[in-house]
């Protein structure tokens, strides 16, 4: 066997091993992103389970806010029936908006805040929202890692061949961006 043939075989083996390594890394990153979204699903499920309890408690104290509570229930139902990641993100954003409306109503009606059950549920909801924010950040981090791997050289040469592409981040809808970027008004 000649030296040239050995060198060619070594180069081919190294290239094959590099391709396998790149592919395996892309698969790990994609699976990490999917796992991160599963964490969001767990928190959303917990929130969806809590919302009916919160609504039932608030209904007893705020019959005049029936429309708001119905919108929360409708948003929860839409979120529960969402199937794709994009649908779940959109439905979650709608539920988040509806729950923000509830928080505004709580400020307007102090008797709601006096109820211990409501305070407990509000605390639990706040905790879940904080957990959701954390898992959304983790999801975006996992998505960023995957997108970086898919878009950088030499991975980008192989990513398209194996069906990997840039994935969407968990972001605020354009229609909500202006409201979110505005500093909150605090009144005492």
C-alpha cells in the first residue's frame, strides 16, 4: 500500500468522522430545543390547570367582570387545543394578555385582593409566570445554540442536507411590542 493511498484513506476517515460529529451535534441541539419547549409545555399545563381555579374564585367576587373572565377561559381553551409550537406560542401570548387584563381589574377592585383564596391563587399564578419566563429564556437559549450551529461554517454545508434549518425564537408579537416596551405606570 502506498503512502498516498494511506493519506487519502486517513483524510476520508477524518472527513467522515467530522460529518458524523457535526450531524450528531445538530441532533443534540435540536433535541435540546425540543426538550426546552417541553419544559414550557409543563409550565403552561400547570398554568392552564390553575386558571379555572382562579376564574372560579374571582367570579364569586366580580360578577360584573364576566366578559374579562370569559376571555381568559376562551384564551385558555385555545391554548389547550394548540398543537404546533407556533400555535402554542400564539395561544400562550393571548392567554398572557387576558391574564394581564385580570391584573388590571384586581387593581380597580380592592375587595378582590382581600380574599385569601384569591391572594393564594394570585401568588401561585405569579410563581408560574416567573417559571414560564425562565423556561422561555431557556428555550430561546437552546434555539439560539441550534441556529448558531445551523448557520456557521462548516455546519451550514451539512445542515440543509440533513433537514436542519433556522428555528423561530419565542418572541413577543409585533402587535404587543409597543405596549411591552412602554414603561409601566405606577400609581399609589
